[in-house]
C-alpha cells in the first residue's frame, strides 16, 4: 500500500435532484428497478452502486462531473430503494440477489464492458461483479470496503465490534426504536450522513424502512438464516480503493485482509475526514480522484 496518499476534503455546491428524464424502469429478474442513465451510449460506462439506506441521489454531486469528463453513468437503485419495487419477501434483499439484479440491468441496457463503483450495500454487487465477471469489468472503485473475503469470511475483532448494528437490526424491536422520537436513534446513528431527510422520506413509505434498509441485514448477515458467505475468487481487474480513516463502521484492518485477494493493479487513496459516504461527503475530491484514475485506465486500453 505504498502508493497511499491523503487528499483533503473540499466543499461543493448543492442540489436536491438528478434530471428526471434520465430515469428508466428496468425489469431485473422479475422486479422493476429504477435506473439512472446519463451520458453517450458509446462512452465508457461507470455503473455506480449506492449504499443503504439511500438511493441514486447519493451520487447527485458526482454524476455531472463524470458525464462532463466523457463517461456514461448508470445507477441502479437497489430493490427497496428510491423508485424501485419494494416487495415483502425478505430473502429477495440479499447481497447476492443485488449482484444478480445488477448483472440483469447491464445486460438489459446492452452494456458489454463497464467500470464499477460503490460502497456500503453497493459493495457486494461491486466486488462480486469484478470477481465473477472479470471479462466484463474494466476496473473497480470502492469506497472503504475492500475485497469481501476480508470483510465477511473471517473479519477481525475490531470489525466485528464496528458491525454491532448488523446484529441489533435483526430484532423486531429495532424498527420501533429507530422510528421513535422522529427517528432520533436513526439520525444519531447516521451522524455522518447529510441526506437524512431524503433517507427518511424513503423509510416513511409503505414497507419503506424494511425494504430500503433492514431487509438487507436479515437476508445477508442473519447469523441463523442468511446463507453462509462463500469465498469469492481473486479480483484481477484494476482497483482504486478509497478509504477514510474516520469511517465509524468499516475499520482499516479489512484493507489488509482484503488486499490479499486483489491481484490486479492496485491504487489506494486515503480521503481524510470523509467518513463512510465518501462520494457524498467529499464529492470534489472523489470526482477528481475517480476521473483521473478512469482516464489513466482508458489511456492504457487505447495504448496511449
């Protein structure tokens, strides 16, 4: 990791929307996902996976810069999030199902090869796509979470402590506690997130809280019922790993354990002070680092 460097966090202008004309509904294995799609159809494509709980608005400060730089940006809203379907069946919300639906989306759009980016809930389809489909994924950009083998297979004790909430959210009492006093506990838990009003708006819809957030934990990490995590193959595509040392949920140890399973070209950038949601909290720095890295990868592909 000798190529790590620290970059400062900068502010950015604000907006509350992405252009409605760029959204479309796509059938993904029998469920409708709302997908944001902007940029030339023949441009290099970056598929971005938002975290939980949120939706495509997580990337509203990044899309304009990426499109101006010459990229097509595709953002599938996970099942249960944003304008996507919110079915009741908990098992539909697992990380592996997210991966399968992500693959269905790019297939439906006719995208053969693409870059991937994401964090939080989006980390699972992100790393699975690169590990299981290296012939299609041109490169991977991850916010905080390293290769999933280092996070799910045998996490360090510090990471187990940081992930306490995954166990708490398995209890029915958690939903009532999160809703109490105008979502006071949820607001405190997401102290690092500046978009709480957008998030709460999703939660307050029918089946909103479970579909956009809690069901993922039940389906993916329930100690008794969730399928056992199986090791993924090594990732051989180029990787840009972004990490903020003040992420309260994802510890730095998993960078070391996950690095063992990254065999392709690897770049680490420490973005100080950006917390868990790097693209949202430090968009100017994120945009600069990502656009430069993508440009370098595209130059390599062209043989420049």
